[in-house]
C-alpha cells in the first residue's frame, strides 16, 4: 500500500476497458452484438472465469502505513497480489475479485473511516487486515452485516464480536505461549508493553503462562508505543528481572551472576521493539546478560535480517509465533503467488506475520466463496456459511479452521478464538527456527487467564 486513503484494484485491466466501451458507445455495442458468442466474452466475461455470469465480489483490506508506530503495508499489498493471481486463474468460484485497500493511520478515526468506506463501496467482507481500534471499526461493519475475516489479532473485538472470524489466536495466544516458553528458563520476567487498551491485557495472559510452571508474575513495565528511546524502561526491565547493573558494579560480575536469578526480558512493542532493544543493549552492556524474548510481529525474520543476522542483538532470543517458520515448505504456495504477481514489490515480505495472516485469510475467503456456488455473493451469505461450519484447510499452516459455536474457545475474554495453537521458535545463526516440533495448544492458559483477569 502506498500513500494514504483507499484504492480499488482489479486483477485484469483489458476487459474493463472493453466493457466500458460496450456500455458507453452504441456503435461498439452493435459490433459486439454482431460478432457472435466468441467475442461476447470480451463484453462482460473475465478471461479464465468459468461461466461468466457470476457477479464480481468486492472486499477490503486495511492496515496502517507511514505512521510513527506499527506499520503493515505488506498486508494490503499481498491482498492485491492475491486478487491478480486468483482473477488470472478463474476468480473466486467464478467471481472476479476486487480488492479495496485503506490506510487506518493507526488512529481510531482512520479505522472508522476505512470501515465506513467498506460499507459505502458495498464490500462483502473485510479480509486479512490490521488495526488495533476494534471499537472504532467494528460498529460500522456490524450495522452493515459485513464480516471481519482473518484480522491480525491485535484488538479485543476480533475475539468477542459475532461478525469477527479470526484465523489465529491473536496477541493473547502469543503472550500465553510466550509465558509458557519463558517459564522453562526464567525465574523472573520483565514485560515491556504499550500503555494502550490493547496492551493492558498482556500482563494477565503472560502471567497465566508463567504460573503454569509456578513462576512469579512478570514485572509490568508500561511505556509509549511510539517512543524514540527506551533507556529508562530498559533499566527498569533489567532491575526487575534481577539483572541490576548497580549490583554488578557493587559486588562484581561473577558474584552477581551467582546471586541473581535467571532473568528474562520480553518486549511487545510492534515496530518499536527494535528501538527498545537498541536501548536495552546499551544498558545491558554494563550489566548482567539476560535472555531476551518477544512475539512474532514484534520480532520477525525481516527484523533479524536488517539488524545483522547472527551478529545482531537478537541471537538466542525466544520468539512465540502463530505459524511455522518462514522457511517451512508449507509457505511455498504463497511464495509462488508472490513470485508471479508481486515480483519486486518491496512492501511484501513473505516472512512477515501480517503478510502470512493475510494469505491465510484470503485462503479462507476463497474456500468460503467456493462452498456457496452462487451467482451473486452478499455479506450475509458469507456470514451464514461461516456460522454453519464451512471448514478451511490451510495446508498445515494452521489447524483446520471452522467457526461454529462449538469450535470456539468460550473463555470470557476471548470467546471467538478457534485456533489456540502457537509455535515456539528461537533465533539461531540469525534465523528463526523451531524450538519444538509442531504446535503447542495454549487453550488452558487462555482459560486460566480469563478466569483470573
């Protein structure tokens, strides 16, 4: 996505020019009528789309771009690439796919504007999008009956609103998994997180994971999500984790290491996680080493590559993710589409969790539309199919997805989570690799968090 606002993207431009001529010029219309059935396909049928009588489908994908906090331009860019690919291969069950994109500017007003534009443009779904302002974007969608399919998982409303159909367990599942992952190695954990509504849920969920292993609750260190320096927060995190540089200067490094607990520091600040760890390393260089950790979306392969790989500051860090690591062959179908339809688009990184979530969301959309077999598809048709139990196979990137009532977690804070699995990863030689084989189910930790929240 470039710039601000919204755009409409069609997968094929040639037929649109021919259709326009047919509609606006009677001479050309007569010519179209005279040439017979072989050329009538040029006056209203998308090449490669079976039948030709099915109506186009319009959806929207939004994400913040060009902001001082988290940005996710790869998500709308992937959506447009998917549209080009699917339209070149018969459409969605014979329907041409039109994708609208929107920049929510990482503000409530921007999120609301995007949602209202989706309603105005008669989108049948919002797919694979990122916004932390669910309270701003869900009401317009709810009034219009438009489903929110496969959002990134950053806002509470994605896991409580009846028109939201998540494909992952959101930040809650990541933090629950992170607590369980850190509990294996850490006596004391410091959590650095944004002082926002979305950030407020994180300590309770992390602590539920730590308490599973009888660890102490984490120190909760709140901060601005768009700060340019986190030196004070880094010092507090080290001190709370039992790695106070003042202790080292007083009794010496060796004695301090023997005295201190095994400390861990985890930061969940989106794009500003890199800024935090820059500050953290400057402080830590004078003190005791601790294990660092985060979750996918705050640390990912693009960040590791950008900060020096195996020589960078994140070597050895624990990272909790939703999906298999980026080098897993299960991502090959997505990478093939990107090679064919988005070659040279620097906004799209196949290792980015937002891009991956959007791919899974559009995979789900394709499956749901194909299951309908209808000449026209409305928002209400998608909602009925999703509620009635259509099953989405994502090729092993997630468990099979299904959004019936009985498939949902049912915990008070996250009732609509249907995918409760996460992956434990570690940075080795500058690459994110699996720490454990397969997925880890964090259902019990999420339920405990909801009960104790």
